[in-house]
């Protein structure tokens, strides 16, 4: 039902895709961290979602975090970015590959 409604929006809003916006896996040995945050202004709470994927598109880790007393929506997004970096460290994805000649 929702897909039909979304298809209808494309017709009404004349939505056009600008290039290939699909998710692409990172090159090996790198990982990609996707994150987003939702913010509720009435009680100054945010909910962050993070997913780490490797070159083979396998999910290597994910987490959802609820934070209280976040003053601004910008702070919620910034905190989510920092949480993404922290989960990267916690899961051990902090070593850089050795380059041999």
C-alpha cells in the first residue's frame, strides 16, 4: 500500500533522480559507517542508528542509541557522528592497512 502511495508522489511531484544514488560498498579493507539521528524537540531526546558494513556488503555491526537532554537537532546529528567513530574504535576497525613496496 505504501509503495503505491510513494509511486503516486513521484507522478504528482515530478521527482527526477540525479544520478546513481544507490549505496555502494567500500573498497577492501575499509568499512562504511552509515548513521542517522531522529530528534524530538518537546523532550530534547534523540535516537541514533548506526550500521557498519564491509566490502562484501556484510553488516559488521549496528547499534541504536537513545540519548536524553540533547539541546539542539544539530547536536543530535553531531553526537551520532561521534558515536559512529566510537563504535568503529570499539569494534577494532582502527588499524590502517600496511603498505608494502
